[in-house]
């Protein structure tokens, strides 16, 4: 008799293959009925990917996206019952999928869409006011370590992915993006997931801050104006949720 984990593994394998998993019964033609169920699961997962990656779908076209998503679904079954989390590894899949090799920016565009979903569903946190942050810095701001909002993610790409993402939004005016590296901060603001275009330098400072480096250590690798601009952006969008000092 198969164990419960073995039954689950066999059922997952059957969804990606042609066989009927052991232990499944049905009235009528079992193979046909399970095939209908298998197709329903596949179409549901493709629909979930379509909702999570609307820009990727728009870039490659609906028919191509559905065919590509079917390949992904077959090789990457869900690992969690949370359907909104499905597709987190879709950008990595795109990076190795030969039919989209001529669109090298596509995995990073998909990454933006993954981050938007993660930002929207991230834990909440109470932001600090500018006055509270200034008071927490005290007389030794170089030793201050900032804690940033858990919904904050960073986009850094060698391609103009922020521009490409923007130009593929509903009702966006078409334009030709400059061939350059682009960066953005992705975070939840009220009830929306925001993609804020920033300079690569600002994104690098935020990344260093997220790694819990004190401001003094971050400042060694960046000009003071860039540090000040980064702090201004973080406070403007209420992304600082804590300040501590290293002993």
C-alpha cells in the first residue's frame, strides 16, 4: 500500500503525464474522466499565469503565451496551494526557454511582475515618520541601520525593462525605450503595487541598506548626494520601518 506522500507524488506525476494515478476511481471511463480533470488543472494554471504576467503575455502574444505556459505548467507544478504564488520561477524558466532567446529582456520583465505580486501580498509594517527617523539617527547617523518595509523589492537589469513594462500597460502611449540598464523599486503603496523608476546608483544604495549595512558603511561607496536622495525617496514613500544602531 502506498504511503500518503507516495500517493501525492504519483498524483502530481499523473497530472503532468498520461497515466491515471493509483487509487483513483470514477464512474464510467476512468482514463477519459481523469484526462478532463488534467486538462482543467492545466488550463486553470495557464489562466493564473496569464493574470500574473499580463505584460509578458502582451509582448509575446496570447497564443504563444498559452503554449509557452503549458510547457511551464507541465514541468513546474504548484508547490503551494496559494495560487497567487504560482509562477515565481517563471522568469528563470524564460531565461532558458529557447523560443524567447531573441527577447533577452523578457525574464527581467517577468521578474517585475513577480515582485509586484510579492509586494502586494507582503506583510505589513508601520512606517516611521521623518521626525522619528531623524530622532532615531541621533548624534551618530553613520552607525544607524535602517529596516525597510517588507514589501520593498529591487529591480536591476541590463535592459530597459522598466520602460518596456510601462509601455505595455493598458492605455500607455507607445514609445521606443533607450537601450540602457534600468532600475526600479517595487513596493506596496496603499492598495497598489508600485514600480518606481530610480537610478541604478539609488537601487544599489537601497540594496546595501536592505543588507543591514550601517549608513556609514553604505556611504563609503556612494557620493553624499546619492545617499541623501535615497533617504528622501525611502521617507517619501514611507519605506523605513525601523532604525537601530550597531553596538
